[in-house]
C-alpha cells in the first residue's frame, strides 16, 4: 500500500509531465528508468496514465507488456488500448504496436513499453525507439520504460559487471532526447523477494533467474550504475540549461580510428561516456592512408569500418574522414583545428623490432604522445576480446595549444540568420557548394566568392565532409570574415560526392573567421546536435519551401 508521501511524489511527477504537455506543441518523451526487470516501471507508467486521464488528458495505450502480472493488468482497466498489429514471421504469428493506428488516432499521450525492443522483421521500423521517434515527430507525447543495461555506451560495463552480453540496445541520444527521466528503484532484496513470489517471471523461470542474472551482486552493481547514470544525465541537462554562450569550450574530444583498430566499439562507447561526463562535443576521425584505400582493403574490413563509423554517429560523434600517410601529423592537425583537448586511441599491440628502434622509429602512439602539445592522450588497451579496459593517461609536455579567447560571436545568430536552398533534382557536391556559397555572399558581400570556394575545396581534399545520416558539413575558415555565415541546402533526392561515392540530402555550408576559431567550433557543435536529431531531419526532408526550412531551423533554437 502506498504511503501518503509516495502518493504526493507520484502526483508531483504526473503534474510535472502534465505541465510539459500543456505548454508543448511537439512531442515530449518521458522515460521510467530502472536497474532491472520487476522494479515497477510499467506499474508506475500505468499509474501516471490514470492520473493524466483523470486530469482530462487524452491518453491511450500503444503497447504495454504485463507479463501476466495481475496487479499490472488491473491498471489497464479503463484505459483505451490501440489494438496490436499481427505479423507472420517464419510461420509464427507475432503482435507488435500498430504505429499507423497510433498516428491516425493521434492522442495527446501514448504509452509505449520496453523502449529497447526489436520489432519483428518487416515492420515499419526495425526498433521500437524508432517508432517512438516517429510518434514524437507527429506531435504526440510518449511515456516509455527502459532498463539501464540497454543503453548502448554501457554495453562493456554491463558485460563486465554481470557477464551478460545485452543484444537489444538503444542509442544514448534517446536518453538525451527525454524531457523527463524518472528512476524507479527498490532494494535488491525486495526485488529478489518479488521474483521468489512469482511477481516478475512465471514460476518455471524463477530459480534460473535467481541463480543467474538476478544474483544480489549483479543487481547491486546495476542499481548503482542506474543511480550514477541518472545523476549524470540530470547534471548534463542542468549544465546545458545554464550554459553561457560566451564561454569558450576548448576541451573537445576526438577518437582516432583506422581499419586496423581492434575493438573499435569499445573505444567509441568509452569516448561517449567521457564526452558525456565532460559535457563536450566529440569527433570520430578515421585517417585513411594509401594502403587503406577502398581498392586495397577487402570487403570484410570495409564492412567493419562502415559499421564502426555508423556506431560513432549513433553514439553522438561527428564523423570525419581524413586522407594522409602521416597519421600522427593528420591527427594533430585535426586536433588543433577543432580545439581538441582529449585524444582517445586504441593500442593495436604493434611492437617495433630492435633494428627499427635503433633507427629511431616510434609507434603511432609513442609519436602522438611525444608530439602533442598540451593535449591529453588516452590509450585504451582493448587487444583481448572481452577483457577489462586498461587505460593510461598521458599529457603532452612540450608547450600547449594556443589559448582560446572568449568567443566574440554566439553560435545562435548564424543559425537564426542562415540562408536556405531547396533543390528538386540530384546535384553534384561542387555545384551544391557553389550555390550555397553564393547565398552566403549575398548575405555578406565582403566574402570573396572565388577564394572562399578554393578554401572549401582545399578542406574537402583533406577529408570528406559527408559525415553520414544524410548530412554533409563542408566548411572553411576565412581571413576576411568577421562573423560566421551559414547556408543550408535540402535535396530529397540527393547531393552526390563522386569521389567517395557518398550522398547527402541536407548540406550545411559553414564559413567562419580565422580570427575567432572558437566560433567555428561552437557552430560546428551546434550543427552536429541539430543534424543528429532525427525529428529535425525528418521535418527538413519533408519541407516544401525555403521559408519552411528557415522556420524549422529557427524553431530548433527555442
């Protein structure tokens, strides 16, 4: 039975989400986060739904998994339920949420349980979180549930703590997307007692669960991890809320990748966690040497590399590909251009022979540590599959990066005053550059169009700026520019880069002053966040005019 204080807390939570709903014109997301199945996430979600309904809010159940728990099933009474959609897969009938029916019904709030669920093949979206993103984009508010072990960047941490490889995972950006995170917590002893009483799983699974995943040690570690993650997310949101646009932010973070890097996924997840703790933008940089060109590496390596870069984007990194045979020089060039304070690299385990040592040769890591200037280098030893991460932190001691001055220009104004272009037919990338650059020069007649195009193309030669997820961010820094300038082009069919074979459908052309390098980094970080928002991309690709593009861009700033 609930105490009076517990009821007051739950009512306050419901009221808080109610206020969000009432003042919002776009979908809001609330997630009940728990450390394990059985802590009461679905129960809490249904209690809130009933309170919202009592307040006159149009609430429906898109999908709720009761797992035959009687107390949970009882809470569904009186709530409107969207019938599930049946699909036949390998001769078995499987039911999933009917997202078309949800969108057509268009309630104020929809309940969608088990955020990390993988949909049956052939569904509208492959993952349930993608269903939720689509529902949010339609202006419908969503309340969902999630267990801590399903967060992508925690994969290795959970495996090391519990010995379990979690297959269904959601990108960290989904937690960042959430407007409210609520921790549903009970003691581990209480949870094991609930399991013993048959309130979590059917009787046949209880003994197996208690002796495996539901061991006290596992549950304590997951519970602690949940509390730490929730605190980190709340702290990050607080810092973003009070962030001063004029304060410089020099400590960006980069991850170095190559086709020879082992266990790249581990490195990327580690970097994602560090970037989150530091509240910094981060980059994944692949340096492509001549020996690693597509014609010289086999299809398997290309596929693994492609998957690695896709994961980097999913975890929130801005991905860049650079070309150069001197890997260390290229890495440090990028670090200085993008104000990187932390470089993360994996230890390939490569050893030099005595003869090579006598010739004065060094490994890439040794060179990087000795040649960096005031940049922290984090070396991850991930050579053994499943082994615990071993990290060593080094700092360059031969000088430092140029100190970053207080930014003279905020990043919001260039976005607010961005020019827009809408294309209706396929376009080569250089022609797209020219048209967007022309829009920039109309807004700022002081820009030399010829020299600016030359700078953009020179930057493109260093490494492609088609960064994935339908996005390209060509950019250049100019001497004769006082404030950053931005133009955005949308092409539903595609902008084609013949050299790399990549396409993009949204292109940001960014010009920034050489005299204020910090404005370049801040604007690039804002663009990366904007481009990673799937709702925003969907609206942009469905826009019908330049005015609509500009409206979508400005609304993102609110």
